[in-house]
C-alpha cells in the first residue's frame, strides 16, 4: 500500500474520526474559525507543507472561516493516506495559529 492507494470506506470513516475531519471516500474537508489575518499565516504554512508533501488541498478563505478540502486526483479522485497525512499537517498548523474547528 502506498500513500496514493485508495482507502476503503471503512478506513476513511475510521480516519475521519481520528482526525476531526468530515467527508466521504471521495473527499475530506474541515472548516476552522479564525480571523482573516491569522488565516493568511495558516495558508502560507499549508502551502509550504503542500509543496513538501506534493499534495495540494483546495482552500476557501472567508473573513472568519478557513475551509480545506482534499481528494487524490492521481488516484481517481478518491481519498488516500496522502489526504490524511496532509490533513494532520493542516490540523497542526491551524491549531498553532489559534484556529478553532467549526
């Protein structure tokens, strides 16, 4: 099994519970409450992590919310271990900036 091997629905469900993210076998996502200025710092750090991991999340920035969503396009638009590895990095970065899960 590689980081880009599709996960089963049961594996995705177990990992969602462990990470605090939501989603399905097709996509995972999480929303954080955070002030806009802090969100910009989070996005910059997530961008650096995304380059390192070679995996790019979708990012939606609002004045008081920051939403991330991921799927592994190279695996056929399904969730893989790489999505959860990236999700864990995003959690760490967001929490270090004081973001709160919504």
